[in-house]
């Protein structure tokens, strides 16, 4: 006797709880190998029907496929990004820091300046320029911050 509300998988033989909406038809559990076995069995049943024997053969099939492709142009092509969805429009705007902070940047210790930078931006700068010394990184960071603030107005 089966445990209450459970079915026995035709592939692995283990008990599983079937989906309530599909309980009468579900014969396999959700393990990947059992799902593949279910698909194989389903395809075997479909191909076993007389009306499906030549479904993929003959000139009628070629015409059916051509008609479908004509009705669905570009279905298999990769979708392109919508015009106007540039990255700059998605980014949130940032408020420029007050001008007096620019004077303090030169007085900040090297480690403090490096710790305040976004790791992504810092990593990108190091990757692009390949500096050897922390002083080079700090100088470059200060120049980029100054240029960025000037660009933001």
C-alpha cells in the first residue's frame, strides 16, 4: 500500500508527492534523470500514434515549416537592446561633493584615500594602468576624482 497522497516513480521507484493539479497523470518524480525518462516515454507515445509517424517528413512538412517561419519573422534572431536604453540613463545621478573637500584631498593619508574608494573603481584603475606603487594609485585616484567633479559641474 502506498503512503497517503504519494505515488511511486516509474523510473527510480521512490515515492513522491505528485502535483495536486496533475496527480492522476503524473507518473515520474522531479529528479532530473526521472524527468528525462518521462520526456523519452512521452516522445515514444507521441511517435507511436499513426497520425504522427510522418510528421517531420515529406514536402508537406517543409511547407508547414516555411509557412510558420513566414508568419513569425525574426523568431530565432537574437533580440537587440531597445534604442535609448543606454547605461548612462539607467544610472542614478550623484550629487557633486562641495568644492572645499577638493582642497582636503591632498592632505588625506594614502591608506585613508584608498579605503574610501569603491573597490570596483579601484580595481578597474589598477587593471587599466598597472601601477606599481600605492603613491601612483593615490595620485591617479585624486586626478580622476578631480576630473569627475569637473565633469559633473
